[in-house]
C-alpha cells in the first residue's frame, strides 16, 4: 500500500511537472506568437540598415543571448550585413556559442565553426582584449543579455572591454537589451575596499536597476573604470555608442516585452531564474544549503538534509515579508550541493514582485535557520574558505561580520540599504528609458 502511494505521488508529481512545463511553453509561445512589443538593440540596428556599423571593421562580444526577435544570432546577422566587416569575435564566460560551463576557463583563441572568424577568449588567460586582439578594428560591438546583478560577470567583461578600447582608440557599440529585474529596483550597498573583484568590479549596488547600455554610459561618464585592478585613476573615457531599444519601459517585466528568453548562463533557464538569482545567489556562495542549482529550481529554493520544510516555511511566512511567500519543499538534487540526498526546505514565490526586497530574502532565510536550528547557524558551520567569496559578492565584509553576531537581518538592514538612494539620484542622469 505504501509503495503504491509512493508511486502515485511520484506519478502525480511528474504529471504536475509536465503540465507546468507545457503551460510555461504555451505562455512563452503565446507571447512570442503575438510578437514582441520591444525591439532590442540588434533589432533596431537591423531596422536602420546597420547605420552605426557601415564601412567599419568590427569585433563582436556576444554569447547565445545575442539574438534578434527571430532568434537569429547576432554573429550571423553581422557576418551577413552589407557594408559591415565582422573580423573578430570575443568570448566571455560560457563562450560565444555557450559551450563552456559556469566558472570554466574558456579555451584559448579558436575559430568559430559557423563563420570561420577568429574567437578570442575573454574568460581565461585574458579577461581584457589585448592591443593585438584589437589591432585593425574600428569598433567592437557588445550584445549580451545581462541579469541586472553586480556579481554577474558579463558587465565586468564590458567594463574591461571599454578600458581596452579606450586605450587603443577603438569605439565600443553597445546593443541594448532589457534588464530582466526591471529598471526600478536598486538594492544593496556599494562595493568597499578589499572586496573589489571580478564579481564586484564597479562601485554599484548589488541590484543596480539599469540596462547594460545605461550602465555602460554611467561607468564611462562617472570615470568608474579604473584599470584592471580597480586602482588606476587615469583611464581615458571610451568612445561609446549605445544603440537603444524601442518600446522598453522601466516598469516592464521581461514577459511584458514579448521577447523570447534565451538563457544567459546554464542555470538561468527562465526569467523567474533571473529574478530569483539575487534572492539566493549570495548565500549560495557558501555551499551551505542548496539553492536549487543541481535541481529543477535553480536559485528558487533553500534546502538541506537537516531542514524541516514545514517548519522553515512557517517561520519565514511569519515574517510577513512584502511580495514573497514560502512553501515546504522536499527534493533530491541531481548534482551540486547535496547531490543524491533527500533534503527539505522551502521554495519561494513572488506574489508582488514590485514590492519584494529580493536580495534580502536570503538573509531572512539565514535568520530563520538560526532561530530553528541554533546549532546550524550559517557562519558557525559553513566552510570558512568560502567567506572571502561571500564578502566579495556582498561587496562588504561588514555584512558577514555584523550578521554573524546575532543572526538577525535587522542588524544589517540599514547598512545593506545605505547607498541605494544616493545611487538612484546619480544613476537617473543616465536613464535612456522612462
């Protein structure tokens, strides 16, 4: 009887998963079939006959997200564009065709199999184009879907590109794309001395509320690009051109754009993953609980073998956090943290994304774990060798040091939020969109 019930539960779970997947595909297809209401930079560029690129020898920094509304690769579009000479490709983390895993050093210079164009790696021995890579180029085009978080490495690749091109007198042309977190959220403190790194290279909040074109403009105009090690004061401004989108507004969710979603990295398969990334990714750096990477809910859950999902969801829901609710979860990850183990925890849902303080969710989870399991307080048990990366992603050592004393978010709330308003006032000058 128990075995039959178990099989029925598994079958029911599988059926629900299949129905959910089918419904998601239906919604995506419906939005796509209706046509996008937003034109990205590459669509605008195609529409104007490649005006900004005519007669130029160009390089292109891109990955699989560099596509137009019909899912044609920007590589192939520019390679076939009349009057445009595409002569070099540059591969960020995951590579130009997306064939490198997260954190994996992209292999050395190679040839793109589709076009035969040389591909230079910017996520291996070099993270910045060398003068030799840029030699003979009039401009380098950047077309990558960002996710709106400081720790996502593509914006740092863009900044290093701008620095290298500024030194060599090469124009940078950014083809703009939506911020999947929207253009209204700003959360987290600025990066502090000792925490600058390739996951926190620029002095911006963790969630910065700008499109990549707006951010590039701000970095350039505010002289925020200060050498590969972040200390140089005399980096020249870049000759920067942004090809703006048409039809995008700051309040838009990605679904409202009507654009197809192409995963920017292996564990951001859906827009909900992008929105959940800043809610769990900082805690995920510790490897202390599963945040769904290695299961079917990347960045959308918190779980461990010693957690009672019912108790944790009740504790978290008792906090009445704006715009988010939690449900119990019991899963067995396929790989990564706790692979092959039965674990319990919570999945979180946005009930009002606009009202939610997304980055703060993970700190409340840490608080709830300490309240329910005093012997499992995060910083008393997590691998100390991961503290440095946690600090770099946070942008501050103070967050960890202060939180670990009492394991209460209220102790760090004001500090985490202290730079948000001043950044809003500064960044609004670089808004391209209402």
